[in-house]
C-alpha cells in the first residue's frame, strides 16, 4: 500500500439475529442514545429491495447492521444488561422476535 492510501475495509452486512456481543457493544458505544435518520445508510439488494442499515467500523471491517425495531430493542437490552453487570451476556433474540409488532 502506498503512503497516503486509505486501507480497503472488509464490508460485512449483518442482520440483528447474527449480532455478536462485540458488534452490539460497538453499536451501543457509537450510538449511546440510539441512532437517527442521519445515521442510516440505504441501498438496494439483489432483489431490488431497499435495505436500511447503520454502520460501525473496526480497524479492518465496516459492519452494516440492518435496521429494525428488533435492533433498537437489542441495543436497549444490551445496554441495560451491561449496566446491571450481568454475567449472562447472551442476547435473547427469541424474546425480541415474539415481542415485535410488524
């Protein structure tokens, strides 16, 4: 890589169901009060459907996390459990799925 050249980031699209605690932690750190419309990245997928995502980056990867009500709930639950110093840090996505109204 030449001097002054920006490194190419690996791009990963992630659905909330596949979030691990590291990515969820990055989301909560970047958006402690939640995200708003200015933070949303939109694109069309191979089926020509509009997909909305928020982006978080590590040194080598740009993660696009698909936006949904479930993502907001997962971030809130993760932040609450982090504040409680809970040892069980697994995200219960089954509970989130059953509580979402579409």
